C-alpha cells in the first residue's frame, strides 16, 4: 500500500475495520433472551479478516 493514504481511502478502510468488529454484548439477551449464551460475533454482518479476504479499496 502507498506510504501516504488519501483521505477518502482512509475513510473506507476505517469503515471496513468497524464492520468486522463483534456486535455489542447486550444484543445477545435482546435477541435470544436471558438464558441463551451466544457469541456476539454471530451478529456481525460482515465477516472479514485482513489475511483471508482483501478489500477492493
């Protein structure tokens, strides 16, 4: 990648980084109820890793 990143590209990269984070922990009881134990990463829409899938940015 370039040494100096353009602002628009930087914004796209930060958005992609935010999308891969886990959902907040409070979404689990909200969706499934109090007793169910589910990993919050299941509620993340975009599943991507920097090694596996590259961005077309």
